[in-house]
C-alpha cells in the first residue's frame, strides 16, 4: 500500500524515535514506536508530535514512489476503457461518463474547435450545402415566408439562422410556425381565451413564442438540433422583469381541435435526407416531447433542424416545412450541432447520445424578413428575394 512518510526519525528529548505514516486518502496518521510504551507514554508522544508539526514549518515530507503509481493506474484504467468503449460493461462509471464532462481534461467549450466529445479538433466545422428546392418528389418547392432567428452561444458568440418556410405545400403548419416565430410581443401560440391576456380576471397568461425566450433544448451531435421554450412561466417572468410568474399565471396548453387536425393531415413534402431542413412533429408544435408532461413545458421541444441526413426522423412521422436559406446559416448550424454536450449521466447508454449543450444557447430575437404575396421561388443558394416578397412593415 502506498504511504506518505513525514518527520522520519523524529527524536524528542527523553523520548524514543518514531516515524509517522499516512495513507494517501486518510486524514488520520498513526505513529509507530521502536519500543513498546504504556498508554500514557503514547498520549505524550502524540502531543509532542503535534508540537513538532506546528513549530517545524520547514519540515520535509517524503512521498513514497508508489503513491503516484496508484493515481496513474486509476487514470490508465479509465483511459483504457474509454478508448475501447466498454467502460459501462466493465462497471467503470467514471470512465463511462468521462472526465471530459467533469472538465478535467475537456477542451474549452467556447472554442469553435471543441467537439461534442470534449476533444479539440484541428478546425471548426464547415457547413453543408444549402438544401435544394428541387429535391422534392414533384414540382420544386416554394418559399413563402422568411424568418431570421438570432442566437447567442454563451456570452461571447452569436449567429443567425435564416429559414424559409414552404407555406404553399404546408399552409397550416407554416401558419402555426409563423405564430411561434413572431417578432412582436402580441405574437405567439394562443390556445386559451384572449380574456386571460388582460389583468383583472384572476388569472393571467401570455402567448408562447420563441422570440427572446427560446433555447436550444438539446442536440444530437452532427445530426439534429432541437429548439423550444423550456418554461412558459419563466419566459413570462423574464418578459415582465419579474422574479417569478406568480401563482396566477396559466401556461398555454397544447393546441387541439381543427388546427391540430389540419396540421396532422399535412404530409412531409420531402424526406429528412440533407442538412438544413426545418422539421416539426406530426401533430405540430407542442407535441415534440412527452404528451403527459407539464403544460408549462409543452413547447420545450418545438421544432428541429437537421444537421445531416436523418432517416429516423421520417420513421418518427415528423415532417419538413422549411429549410435554411444561405451558406452562413448552414455554417452556423454546423457550429450548433458540434457544441460540447452537457452529458452528465446521459450518453453512457448505447444509442442515447443526445443532451443539452454545455454552453447555454439562447434565442435573443426573431425577425420576420419577408412574406410572399404570392408563392414564388426563392433561390436557396443565394437567398435573393423576389420582387413579389414584401419586407416586413413594423
């Protein structure tokens, strides 16, 4: 067993020499005499030893060589199973979760080269090509609405996702999405009575909107990113500059009725086979997570954007209703999809590799750039607006 030897061969007047040995992880040190003494003598020796410890500030501690060997062995075991990918099978939970997530050997999460696994890459990720409007099964898809989502990564980095929506092919879905992405305080999804928006009725509520309260809810590395409003109560309090929303606040319920039925009937106009596609759940916004969860968190997983080809999203019944519009948006998407993960215990089970980003990603604002008076093709490669598009009038 490894040990630390302190004050070796300490000799006090009238006392027998002794040494002190401490195990590396113990705070209690034991003394050993070269001759047997009675209990009173042992008490005196311990008292004398404490005097020496206090007065001898320059005393030299000698650490035996096998102490470091123990630390290296632990680290090597974790490193070995992490490289082999079998930490969970070996029962090494520390290795399975990974020191990366404890921060000891993880790269700086604010560095664009820091990957989801905590390793520093040679270069920051580059974006895929802008999705082709002519990639559908029938006629080329048409953009009817363009919205910019301004996003902050931590406190020092920001970017913009410029999305175009297929309003002609998915009118009900796009109408709901435009409510959710609205850039005015009055915009948002409202499923309760409008009377609840006014003070004096005993309860109060607010439309749920991504504008200034949205977050990147979670990401699947290099695959997809998920956006939503994690808590309507928190978003309301933030907008009103309150510490809490208060007991009278009532969140918006998941949409239902004819609107949801209409959205459910709409089919996906293209497969989830390239990066940069905007995807919603089969029944629309509000149905991306657990239907039995809290209404306050109903829109936490509102919509997703593909960062690669994800056939599994087709099997999930999700549908594409839009796409990113330009090269800079695709590059920023690649950055978001490669952020370091805040895994914790997530990700150690095979097949479960989604988690929130280690650095908080928030939506600072949204802006409606254009709405088409008539459905018109927009070049996805250049994102040049046709003259039939009308700039948003404030």
